[in-house]
């Protein structure tokens, strides 16, 4: 398993970049805009992690800006921690076998979400290409929120 990023939601891109880049000195290493999903993702690296952030895409801070206004309360602005795993299905099966609820199953062979006992959301991403869709994952429904 390899640590990838931590995601936080932001309500103002310019104000956030002024803080994270302008004041903290982080470096923007990647930006993605999704017209369909109506969001912008901005990945930042600490100054000393900039090369790793560009080359292996970790460790990073992901700023998520949702285009539709939303008030973030109760910690909703904190999103998730992300880890890359060698086999998404084996990882999820092991977690289930150990009593962990798979909140968002890896139906696509690429991404799953689970929560820690304290409710922290963890995104698990398949290393490399997505695995072929397989049961029971392909037809498993979401449980709770992530």
C-alpha cells in the first residue's frame, strides 16, 4: 500500500491557493476540471515533495472545489485519505473478512471507499490499470456514505 493524498473541499479556489501556495509555499503539480461532475481538483505538493508529486503523484494534498455552492459543516470539508493498493479486490476482501464495511465497493475494478472506526473516509485505488469487473463487487451496492 502507498499513501497518495488527502482531500479537502474548498469554497474559494483563489483564496485557498493564496493560503496553500502563496503563504504555505506548496506547489501546484496537477489540475483537473470536470464539466460533467462540476468540480475542479487541484493537487498540491509540499516544497520538498514537489518532484515526487509530479513523478509518482504522491504524497499530495487534493483541493476539491465543487462548482455548485455548498456550505461545509461538521467536518464535511475534510474529504478522505487515499491509498494505492496492489489488488483492490484482495484488499477489500481482507477488510471485509476483518469486519470492515465496504461503503463504496470496487465495482469498476479501480476504486473503493471504507471508513475508519472514527468515521474517516479512505479511498482505495487500484495500482495501474483497473482490474476487470468481477463479482461480488460488480453488483454490490453502496453502504452508508463515504
